[in-house]
């Protein structure tokens, strides 16, 4: 047996002889840099995150190009959020599983749009993903999510999208380290027909020891998938050089629990496929061979890459808005919002509805959409009042105007997950093609202890508190901490903020 690449030999060498590796000449050192990085990364030789309780049951079957939503919403984000919040996804709990159909409704673009892997991943950062309890996995494909689904999606928002270019050893090592650290990544592939062989029997041309190491046959499937595990010691025999090689990633598929092969435990449900590391290096995996003709798509990088995000730990929104919008083509709308004056905003939020080439799905005000403005909430400190707004742009090519019939802002500045509703006035608003409409409200971040709401913690507030002393009815005018009574804790808060905001 011989290892496929010199770098693998060197990796083994450097693990045993790291000190010598560091002592070699600079020119050799440069050659070994990626190898030394691996040796020093101190990760295990194999890791399989699909064995953890955060991982959902095998999903599928995929249909009409929704593999992007299975890989990014169902597998990747269910796992990411369950791991973040310590939840058990392995039983398929509908309150924990992120719904692939929710994401599909947001990214569907006629015949093509749902196939854009990076776009699907990017939506998780802007919108999040509703749990299955709020948007069923069998909901009609383009059924617009309910307000409850939009709002429930927000807690599953991630932070920024990251990419790892995957056609060199440094990239592969970064992916392995990310998995070793407990993360998953999402990518895509242009599979040929031996992928079908893999599904049926996990054997066939280009496949050995359940590892696919090359593509074979005719064009079969453009496909998004989630990478859940790696194993540096997974061996396979390559018919191209007659040698045994080592190292493969485990990919979870969305073709149900009878497809392909098992995860690293070799038991339980099937639904997985081993992909040799070298398929990334040879650009046989991790990209599409041609451009998808829609925008936004982003999937047309001419080399293999994978995607993941930083998460938002235990995230709950502090400030968001919901809006009732009527229009016949959501793909011609841009729905967002912000903090500050509409003509000079201090913050503008993510695009909850974004303009796309295709996807003319009608929306109406019975299913209001949400936009998360939490990242701008810090601009409204305790005691401050500011303008907040939603914005709706209608593309000039639209055939009809949009109307905004209702807008509510919700804030939870004290973070107790009880929200204050601030309805907007001045509705309805009509937004003509080629223009942007705004709906505003004035939001106050209460100053702790300011019981009369005049922006100053002073004698008047102390008077209210003392007159209410001993109240336990839950609706107490002297209740500064919101726990439903007026007692020493409330007096302590008032005194701690004494004089704040006063002239
Ligand atoms: Ca989170
Ligand atoms: Ca609150
Ligand atoms: Ca006051
Ligand atoms: Ca209290």
C-alpha cells in the first residue's frame, strides 16, 4: 500500500517529528507550510458530526431542485442552531427542525433559482429559517410563509457567510478543522451517473470501499449537499493508478434513509456518501461545470468551494418589524428597514425580501413578512427615542404598484423575550414602480426606573413607586423590573438610575 500524495506521507512524518519539521530549511519549510499547519492543528484523524443529537433524521426525497434547501436549511441550519442552543434534533422535533420549504419559498426562481447553493446559505444570514412547526415540510412549494413563520425564523439567523476554496490542501485542511471543531459545511457538485450507482449499491465505477473517488458516466444531477464528517484513514483503491489511497469526506444526501451508505458508525439509517478528498483537489466535486443563468445566484465560482457561517449564539431579536404587503410579484420587491431618518438612516437592515430575476410569487397582507432590525437596536440606548422604519422598493419593471397596509414594530430592549408592540400610523402606503416607500414609527428604549416615561428618573417616579408599594397584582405601576410586583428590587433599580435623563 502506498499513500496517494506526498503531502499525506509528510503529514504522518510531521506528526511524529514536528520539531524536525520546524528545523528544516526555509525553502523546504515553505513547501511544508500547509502540512505543518495540519500537524499543528492537533485535530483528530476523523470526526463525524452526524452522530450527534444536534443532527436531524435523514431527509428527503429531494424534488424540483430543493436540494439547496435540504442541505442548507434542513441539515446545516438545524444542526447549527440545535448545537448552539443545546437542543435534540435527532428525533425530528418540529420545533427544532428548520423547514426546507420555508427557504424554498424565499429562493424559488422559476425553473432555476432554488438550485443556487450560496444564495440559499446567504438567506440564512438575512432571514433565518422557520421551524417545521411554523412552516410544514409538505407546504406547497411556493406557499408564502405566515407571519408566525417569518418571526420564528429570526432566532435561527446566522451571521456572515464564509467560503473556503477547496481545491488545495490548505482548503481541505480548513474544512477538516471546521468539522473537527463541530461545524458542518455546504457545497454542491455536478454528479455523473455513477452517483446513481452509489445510491443503489454504494459500488460501481469510480467507487471502492463505499468511497467515490472519480466521476463516471453521463451527466446525472446538479446537486447541493452537506459535509458532515471526514476520515483521514478511509481507504480506497483507485483504478486509475492501481494504488490504495486514504482520506474522504462524508456527505449527507437528501434522498431518504435507504440511499447510498451509512455514516461512520456503519449502522442506523443510510443516506450518506463518502467522497475522496482528491475529488475536491481534482475539481471533480464542490462546483458546477457551467453557470446557472439567474441572479442572484453566486454559484458560478470556477473552482470548488464550501460555505458556512458564524452563528449568532442563543439569538433572539431585540427589534424587528412586520409588514402587510400586497403585490403580484415578490421578485420585483426589496423589503428592508432601518433606524434613524429614512433619508439619512443610521442603520439599514438585511433584505428580508430581495429582488430576483424570476420567481413572480404573489404576496398579500394576510401573511405579513418580518425584517430584523436588531443589529441597529444599539443605536437606541436606554432613555432614547428614535425613528425606525421599513422600506419597500418596487422595481421599475413591475406592472402594478404595491401597497403596505399595516406595519408593527416589536422591541424587547430588556431582553426578557416579552415584546412591546409599536404600531405604525399613516397607512396604507402605495409604492409605485420605480420608487421606494417608507413606513415609520417612533420607538423608545425605556430608561429603567422612569415610571412616568418623561425621560428622567426622579421624584415623580419615586412617588409612583412608593404609592404602589406592596402591589403584587402583576399590573403594578411601580414595577421597574417587570416581574409583576413593586418591592425592594424595584426601589433598588430606581435609585441606581436616580437622576438619569434629568436636566
Ligand atoms: Ca444561534
Ligand atoms: Ca421585554
Ligand atoms: Ca420619570
Ligand atoms: Ca418588580
